[in-house]
C-alpha cells in the first residue's frame, strides 16, 4: 500500500472521529453510517498492516 494512501486513510479516520465528537443532534442514521465507515476504514487499515508488515528499515507509525 502506498504511503500516501495510508496517510490519507489515517487523516480521514481522524477527521471522522473529530466530526462525531463535535457534532450535536446528528440524525441516528447518519451517526450510525459514520461509525460503520470508521470501523470499516480501521479494519481495512489493520488488514493492510497485517498483510504488508513494515520492513525493519522502515518502522510503522501504525497504532490502534
């Protein structure tokens, strides 16, 4: 996986988390959709990490 795609995905995850924290009175369907999207992105990130572990020369910044 390219570094740019990974960084983009991590930024998206962070922004979605912030959005959920800061949002008030979200429609239940929208809130559920965002939570599902977050879980999907996090799962995808972890699957890619497990499939392509970082080389010893380039340690990962991945934390979950």
